[in-house]
C-alpha cells in the first residue's frame, strides 16, 4: 500500500529540484513519452502523491484522469514547470486543496474599497 506521505515529481531538472529540497523524490524526464513511462513505473511503488510537470502531463491528461479514478491510493496531478504554466495545474491544485481542507487558501484577497 502506498505511503500517503511519499511524494514523487516527474519533470525537467529545473522543475524537480525545488521539490527534492523538501524531500520529494525527483524523476527527470525530457519529454511526455518518458514522463508517462516513469509514471507507469511509479504506480508500482509506494507514493501517495505524484506530480508531473504540466508541459508533459497535458500530453496524456485523459489517462491521468483515468488513473486517478482507478488508483484511489495515489493522487496524480500536474504542476507548473520552472518556466511557468498555463494555469491549468494551479486550478487543479486549488480544487484539490479546497476539497481536502474545506477552504480556498489560494483565493484572491478582496481589494480594499
């Protein structure tokens, strides 16, 4: 059974390095095909959370959604790359955090009137 505290990150070196600094295990990929292959290997392991760099994850996002529905012990989601993202990953993370803790910690503050 996966350890819900173990985190894996798949992406370019620049993307995975900050995650390694906080204890996540980084797996370097240069393209979406390699990232998907690494994901297949990681699903056999002991990770509770698997982050995939958005530029790669977008190439097989439908499969990621299916895997999240069939592998209930693992959460797979995309994260923006080191050069930024399209906003899709932040929206997904925002939804996951809101579902987990009940509030939107990424919500924009109201502007002073």
